[in-house]
C-alpha cells in the first residue's frame, strides 16, 4: 500500500466542498440522533459511500489520467488498494465525527447508556460503507466512469423486483405466476441463490454486534478488491478517453 496515494486520496476528498458540507450534515444528524433511539446519520453514510466510491477508479480511465499515474514506480494493484483505503479512511473519519456529535449530545441531554450501541453502529456502518466502496472499485475496474453506480443500483433494483415477483407467484392460482411458483418450489436453489446474493451484496447492518455479519462483510470486501485488482491489472489504458 502506498501512503502517498492514501493521503492524496484523503486530501482530494477533504478538498471537495460538497463532501465537506455533507460531512457537516452528518454531524448535525449525529447531534439530532442523540435524542433518538437509533443513529440517523448511519443511514446517510451509505449515500456518501456511494458518491465517494463512484469515483474511486472509473474516472481515471475515462479522463486518461491513469497514464500519468502509472508512469510513476507504483504497481496498479497497490494504487487501487491505496485509493480504496483512502476513501474508506475518509468515510471512517466522517462517521466518527457524526458519532462523536451524537455521543456529546447523549452526554449532555441524557441517554449515555446508548453510546455503546451507537459505537457498535459506527463499526457496522463503516463496514457496510467499505463493502460499497469495494463493489464500486470492482465495477469501476471494467466500466467507464460512474457506470459502476448504475450497475450497483440496477442489480439492487432487479433483486428487489425478482423478490416481489416471487411473492406474487406464491399467491397465484393459475397462469404464468402459478407456473413460476411451482418452478421455485421444485427448485429451491433459485430463491436461495438470490437471497444469498442480496445478503452478500446489500447486507442490512444489524443494530447489535454480530461477528458473523462483520466476517461476511469484510470477507466480501477482500474478495471484491482482489477481483478488482485482477481486472485492473489487465485492463488496457487508452490514450485519451475510453
């Protein structure tokens, strides 16, 4: 891992006015969450992870700037992992600031007993954000700039639509939906596979410390980054845009 690339990535995010404003917004939400049972900021961290993760790799290809980067003595995989680490570090700092505001609010207005639960949510939210960034890096390693976001949402929407279709099929008495329900019933591997995909790509962060969930998320992060490095190392760098 390159410390220079990590720090440059962190500097790039910190110099982005919109990102800074959004972090301030998360801190306000953290303060507001001190009067609630669950931290509200954790939900909005996901959006920041999508936005920051979207530009992790894709724009480097489309703009052609990767040519200038790779003339330096740095391995492609090291560059990608360092970029990923820099973005996750930025997200972790943003989440920690929001959590700190929430903790201060709970100490001032009461509810200090919930700070431990919020700290667990901090860990879970950062882990979920890291998975989003890893998927953005994977999709961005073979797509043009920001198409990784489109693919991320398309897969999620399709999985939701298929799940809804399966529920409708379970209530049908005849026709195509009834046939579909019979097929699903006789081949349980189909819904099980879709549920597995949903659980691994878009996991819901638990409200408590779940070691199995954390292991699953970080294992998926590692797999996504390894695959991204493999694709990234073999992708040709064009002169100019893709």
